[in-house]
């Protein structure tokens, strides 16, 4: 890989981190403020909207954006063809949503839900308008522009939502936050990106991209349903308030795991796609990614589980205490998400969308018993089952990806096991501090300080090389903004 692509990759990683972390942090802060102004029941109602929009958005894209990112020589015809397809499907699906909204209101027994769904569903059309612009930025590894757009959109939509919530608009403040967030994002994508669609639709281009994309779309649809299926199950079988507690816990758990994974995944996918014919470099790159990512992920997720109770009390108050055990269990299942994503990324890079789809079907069939577990034994049983399912899913993903890059499950586990053991020991000690029953602020400060200090001391004593690389990246990243001298990272070896 030449120096230009190397520099672009490292800058992309830095700006991707800024985009994800700051964007997620802004959303988190806005969510905390809204949680103090709005009841758990209203957060449960908005979760229904997320469920419907997430599923229909998968149909809008049909896997075409993934196919475009993977294709090395995309033309304006390719982009225009996908743009018009996405927009057409987005409009049709929105009309279908408008028609079905009254039925959804009757099913969930939430007064006024039809109008809420119809307004929130406009996100389908708005997202379709900006999908190609976002894809082009991804192919360029231009996450600097993406970061500016995400941060600006989150701030604008968040401020408006907080004002509406303060004025007593309740659930509508959440609806407008989501809708305006998508609107500002699409508008800024068009303003800051110079691509414009041509008046052309190529059947040849459509067929070529669809051949890879439709399998990814089916996989994405299955994955989206499985990731969001708990929303209607919990809301319908328990209450919107319980669903609100569940979604609040989910936001906290996703803050670290999803951010860390997507930073690595979305930057390296277009880069490693260009190395798909070099198995040695591909394996070496993914091994570095998994080790570095899981070192941080285990520490963050198990640490979050340890400080859950005092943190919830400080940030959103006693009315949200029921979400504490949900959050702790979610941390155990979601800490494996980076392993799922990176093993599946190998399969995508190698072009095996058929295998990707096969795996998604197998894992989602295993989800069926878990759904009935939640219905009959409650949310806690459902989350315990999700931990077991997450482990099984990882074993399946790594088993099949191993044949593509010769990186078997046993080798992966041995690579990350030291990080898991260290994190378990440290988080266990940190969790014990909660039994002192001190002031919540004092407890959290002591827990965080002890956790960070003890973790760093152990790794320093072990002279762990992956820890030293992560520390070096963090120190150099904090010391300068992206665009300066190229720093040493776990991905440097890909360019040698």
C-alpha cells in the first residue's frame, strides 16, 4: 500500500473516532437530559418507531451501499442507479407505512401512535436522499467531513429536542429529535459533498451490484429484525415503561462497544477490500484489530457494568434504577460484538455474501427460543439468554471466517484471553466498592480512578505489547489533531 493510502487510512481512523465518539457523546448527553424531562413510557413509544424505521431502511438500501464500497472502480452511473433505486423504494415504503400505521396503533394500544409513526417514518425518504453521498465519503475514507456533519446534526437536533421537552411536548420531542437529526445530516451531506446524480439508470449496473448486495440486504434485514425484535416483545408483553427502561440501558451499553467497533470496521473495510487477494496481510491486519479492540472493549464494558448503579443515579435519577440490572447484563453480551463484526467483516471483504447470509439465518433461528424465554420468564431471563446466544454467534462467525484467512477460533481466543481475565479481575474489585454505600459521586470517582489505575498497572507489569501500542496511539492522538505527522498504529504493518 502506498504512503498516500497509508496516510489516508490513519487520518480516517482518527476522524472516525472523533465522529463516533463525539457524536455518540452528544447523543448520550442529550439522552440524559431528555431522560430527566420525559417519562420512561414515552421512551418506550419511540422505541416502536425505531423498530419499524430500522426494518424498512434495510429494504431501502438493499445492500447496494455495501456493494458500492466494496467495488474498486465505481462510476457515476453506478452511484446514480443506486440513488434513484433507493429514493423510489424509500417513497413506496413510506406510503406503505402511512397505510399500516392505524393497524400498528391498534396492535400496540398506544393512543396517537399512528400519527407519531407517520411523522417519524419520513426518515425513510430523508435517509434515501443522503445514502449515496455518505457512501462516497466512506469510499474516500473522508471521515473528517462525516464527523463535521454528524456532530453538527446531533447538536442542532439535540438542542431542539431539549427545548421541546422542556416545553412539555413529551414523546414528540423524541420524534422530532430523530427526524431532524436525519434531515440535518442529509442536508449537510449534499452541501459538503460535490457529487450530484446524473439522469441515468443502468440495468447492467443494477444487476452487477444487486448480485452482491441482495444477499447483504437479506442478511441486514435478518440482523436488523433480531437486533430490534425485543422492542415490540417487551412493549407488548410487559409495558411501554419497561421498554423505556430497556432502551435506556441499551443506549448506555452501546455507547462504548458499538463506537469502538464501528471506528475500526467502517474505516478498514474499504481499505482491506483492496487487500482481499493478500491473505497474509489480511490475517495480520485483523489479528491486530481484534487484539487492540478487545483490550479496550473488555475494560470498558465490564467497567461499565461495575459502575452501573451509582452512574444511573447520578445521570438520570432514581426513576431509572430498574434499568441497572438490564445494563449490567447487556454489557456482558455486547462486549462480544466487536468479535462478531470483525469476523463477519472478513467474510464481506472476501466477497462471500452467500456465507454471510447463511450465518445470519442460522443465528436468527437460534433467536426463536430466546424470544419465548423473554415472553414467559421476563426481561432478565431474556438478557441472560442473549449472553449465551452472543457466545454461540461468535463461535459460528469465527469458525467460518477462519477458513478464509487461517485465523481459527482457538487462536483468536488465546489472543484475547489475557485481556478478558485482567478486565474480570479489575471490574470485580471495582464493583465491590458499591457496597460501601457512599455518596454516588464519591463512589463513581473512586471506582473509575481505581479501575483505570489498576488496569494500567497490571498491563505495565505484564509488559503487554498490545497495551503499549494502544497507549501510544491514545497519547499521540490526544497530543495532536488529525492531519499531522503519521503516527504508529496497529495498522502500520498493512502498508509495509
